[in-house]
């Protein structure tokens, strides 16, 4: 079977993304069932990275829609280029409105925004809808037509249907509950913190110069730090930063002192740093 | 069919699974390597569970419905033989003392060498030989698990492994990591035991029955006053993200909606581009007032868990209120606002509350009447016409005087007064509960037994639009 989850994992690995079995299987399903994937998980575990790696792995173009509060149709779907339309009208001065109208509402004057662009694209694309939990519930509805039927309705032009179905990845940091309708249309993938083995491999893949013993140490330490009750536990991107920092400092062996000194790379809150410093200092010999 | 039973089980544990999702799951299985359990788990998880909070419930149901089935008798005999060979020293049959020693030793070796196959053999052998299995007995797995762990004496195995783990060349940090990892390994041994026991239970009594025994309420439905310690821990973990979500939602709702007053300066300036015609009026952003909250929480025995989550939720939302003051009481009332300063650790704050705040005056039994009397006497200035007072407690007054006049003065001073009762509605006004006497003086009395209801209530109180108009009198 050359198209199974193992093939997906191998393709992603080629782009430096190490997918575990679950990620590979869900991506495989998404490709087979042609359904969007909703990826959820703490910040920095590689949600956006997954979409980028997918695009790279299959040689597709990546189209990204960054969501934010206040995102609307004209930024997500399409907008008429009214300045160009005005120019055209001025150039056509004297012609009857009936003649001009179909002219200025043609595709030529349509500014495609990411969703429409993904639908219209003749070559296969990966559509990344990033941080979808940031848009309001009402705006979410805008996505539904695109995600279930892969089409966009433009009143003046009619319905534009996708040439080939794009592969869609939505990411969410879970700051609010997404609507049932949206969730129903997607496959759900929760990416959590990796196991020690996987984290070590990720570190080695992302920071190739890293010695294996150091990668192992970092992965074990980070796992241990995550077990503390923290406001923001370190995620993969932070442990990669940490690995780079240690490498830069020429450290080959992490001890409690070095760890304490570089904690600010790993943790972003004072209270968290203090808590871990304390626990690193607390262990006397034999403790 | 297995899959329909499985979906029915998910629904009975509270996970909403729609028709479309069920169909998706079936379609997904067509593209799944069915011989690989993990792949089946991934496929079903991706199509049926759309909320990370539901994952635990899904896992439990999955283990029951797609657990490893006991093999047929022939295969079982071969496997037992293989297990015995792996473990060594087994005579077969019931485990005698020598066999027990061999098993403990095998466990030790398996954990030390991280030998997966050996560990699994130990698990099977232990469940078969040490659990004292009684077919048909309607118990969950916990009973058998306890028996096995006691017979194997896992604690002394852990101690032996610790001795080995701490070689003299280790730095303290390495040593600690080794200890932590050992504990994780032992935890994984326990969960394997649990899985094996569950598989045998399923073989014994059928999937449906076992699933029903194992079913746990979802975190948001856990009844706070009767929750176990683990359940409370799960609730506590859930409160933080919940309050974050709630804060974002509230901030958003508050900003949208109603526009503010006309901004004359900007409108005039804007009108210049229309030849002085104010064609595009500008408005100030709306600034709806934030409510002021006074919490009055009964922290005695049975209702303390509920009080503490109410406080935690309200305090983590304090940016959404103009002011929060909180008071705790049993049979005496004390202000505890200072315990929850910015950046304060909630667990520590609660401990201080227990040791420092003087909430017990006489005998440690709730006395609402006395408390309201004291409150009126010492703290009534905390309640202004802009404050919303939230009282939490079961109103079980131990047959003391309810002191309605004092309560009426509090209600009269406040903008609104809500009472959250963590007891089920049918128990209200039974025994020493006097909720019915207080109820007419409250704007609303609400049954709040779990996080879901608490979240809904807090959201409603925090939004200015949803607040009731001050009642007459």
C-alpha cells in the first residue's frame, strides 16, 4: 500500500515534520475522504507547521487565511475592485449601462481573497485557515459553504465550484467553542505534547547539529518540566529554541545550574520560571 | 454491529455524535488498516470526537469495545506457555509462593530493562493468577487491580528499582529524572493491568454492561458536591481554560452590539471630505459598565468544593468585573478578598483561607442567620446599589434562626441578589434546608451543581444586557 498512513508519514518526514501514527492516519483520512482537518492543541506544538509540511510534501501551493477578530467576507472570500471598476466606467463614458454592467462585474474585476483563491486555483493547493477560533461565530458561517461543498457563491457571477478539492487544514487554540456545524464538517485532530522519544527525534530533525545525547537530555527535562502545574507549559517550538540556545552556548551536558540559567527560553511567565527554578534547586544530593 | 454499539455508548456517556459523524466513521474505517488497533482508534477518534475534553470518555469506551479479546482455548494455552517461558520458574496452574516470587522478579526485570513483551506477559499472568477472579461478579476493575498490586508488592519493586537507578555517577538532576521516569513506567504498568482486567470483564459480562460500570460523567457534568478527589482535580484543571474562554467571549460581546455616543469631533473632521455634510457620522466605542460582584460563600464541609470553584471562576474573570469582593463563612463571616490578589496561586490562597480566615465562630456548623447578621453589622458597606451579590450554599441552617430581616437588608442594598444552591432541586426545603424562606428575597435562586451550569450563570451575570432591572422595593 503506497498511499497509506505510512506513506503520509514518510512524505511529511521528508519536509522535516515528524508525524506520529495518529497524525499520519488522520491526514491520510482527510485525503481519502476529502474532508477538512481541524487541528487543535496548545500553542507551539506544530499545528500550522503541519499544513506547511503537507503543502511541501505534496508539492502543493499553500494558501493561508489568518483569522482575526473582525475578519469579514471582503477579506476572506472576495471583493470587487471598485477603483478598477470606476476607471472602466470612466473609460466607457457614453455607453449604455446595460452594456457596461456585465462588463464590470466580470472575473477581471474580482479580487480573490484566500478562500476564493483556493477554490479557483487550477493547481492543487493546501488551504490553511489559521486560528479559526478568533473569528466571531457569525463569520464562521462563512466558512461552512466552502468547507462542505467547496464552492463560493458570488451573487453577480453565480456559484464558483472548486476545480480540484483543496486540502484544508484549520487550526484552533481553543479560546472559544467552535460551532457544532463547523466541527461536524471536519475531522478532528488534537495534537498534544509529544512523548520523550518523539520529541527527541523532532529536536534532531529540526536542529541537525544537535548531539544525540543532548537531544535526549533536553527531551527528558522538558517532559519533567511539563509535569509541573504551569501557566504555559513549554511546547515543542520552545524546546527547539532551547536546544538551539544550548548549542549556541556550547553546552554538551545540561545540569541544574545551566537549566536554571536558560529557563527564560523555555518558559514565558515569571511565576513559571520561579517555580521551576525552585524545584531544580530543591533537590539536594541523594534527594 | 460493534460500531453502532460503540456509538451508542459514546452517546450515553454524553458525547454528542451526529448521524453524519457516524457515517463518516464508517467511511473512515474503509480507509483504515483494521488489523492495527491504534489506527482504528485514530480513525474513530477523528470522526466521532470533536472536543479534546471528551477524549477520556472516548478512550474508556474504545478500550471496552475494541479491547484485546481473549484468544480461543488452543491459542490461549500456547500463549500461556510462552508467557511462562518468558517469566521463568512457572509451574502453571494457580500461582504458588515460588511462582509469585518469579512473577515479582519478572516484573522487576521488565521494568528495569524496559522489556515490553515481558511486561505484557507479567500483566497477563498477574491478572490470571493473582486477581482472585470471580466470574459474573458485578464489580468494576478497581477491586481486582487493588488485589493484584498488593500481592505483587509493587512498592518494594519500586524501591529495588530506585536503588538500581541511582548509580553514584548520577547528578541530582539525572537522578530525579530517573525517578520520575520510573514512576511513569509503573503507572503504565498499572494502566496495562487495568486494560487486561477490563478485557476479561468484557469477555465475562459483555461490552455494554462493562461500559456502563465504567462510565464517568464528563468534566463539565461532574457533580461538585459529591465528586471524588480525582474528579475534583480534573474539574480544577478544566476551570482555567474555561475561564479564559469565558473572558474572551465576554470581552467580545461587550465590545460589539450597541454603539456608543456620537463623536462630534471626528464626525466634523470626517464631514470635510463630503463638503461639510456630516455624511459619515462617527461614534465613540461603547463603554458599558462592568458589574461589581460581592461573593458570599458557605465554605463548610459538603458545599466547600462548590464554593471554591465559584470563587476561582469569578476571580479568574476579575478583569470582566469592575470590582470583586468575597466573603467566606461557616458560622462566622470573614472577608477573603485579599487572599486572591493578582498572580496569587489559587491552591495556596485556599489553604490560607482555611487556616487564617476566621470563618468558624462557634461550633463549625453552618449558621446562615448569624452570618447574615454579622455581615450586616460589619460589611454592609461592601454592598452598593451597583453590586450584584452572589450567595452560594445549600441553606442548611442546622435549625438556627434564618434571620430574614438581616438578609432582607443585604438584598435591599444590592442591585441584584442571586443564590446558587449546589443541591438538587428535589432536596430543597427538606430537613434543615431553609432555601425556601430566603428565596422570595432573592432575584433568583438557581440550582448549580456542575461546571456547565456555573459557567452559564457567570456568563449571564457578567453581561450587562442580561442583568435584570432592579426590582421594586
